[in-house]
């Protein structure tokens, strides 16, 4: 389970890095084109690009924080479940039996109570 979390986090980080590299390339291409257009336009666009980069960086940071929070919440839920099962194993078995009965009743009624001809 921890391996899947690391893989998904690594994939998310990779996507973020790729997006950032792509953004940097596009910004550099715009800068070089603007230098040929004129200094006044270049200054205005440079400010806009800088603001865009800052906003993009903030969004990336927020995404990383959200991913980290989701991982922490998931880890806490798993740990709480493990602790509850260790402290109250009979309750855990009872809950599993109840869920099994409920699922059996639901799927049993779908077949109209008939047995299959296997």
C-alpha cells in the first residue's frame, strides 16, 4: 500500500515537473520573440509572464499540499482502522459478518431467491 502511495506521488511530481518545464519553454520562446518586437511590449509582457509564473507556482504548491494532505488523511484512516481492529477484534468480526449478510441479502434478492443451475 505504501508502495502505491509512493508511485502515485512520484507520478504526480513528474507531471508537475513536466508542466513546469513546458511552461518555462513557452515563456522563453515568448521572451525571445518579444525582444525582436520592441522594448516597451517586452516589459509589459515580461510583467504578465512573471505574474503568470508566480500564479502557476502557487497552484503547483497548492496541488502538492493537497496531495500531501490526502496521503496523511489516508494514512490516519488506515492506522485508525488497524488500531480499532487490534483493540476490538470481536467488533471487527461482527462488522464484517454484518456487511457480508447485507451484501448476501442484496444479491440474493436480485436473483429472486433462486439457485443457479451450475
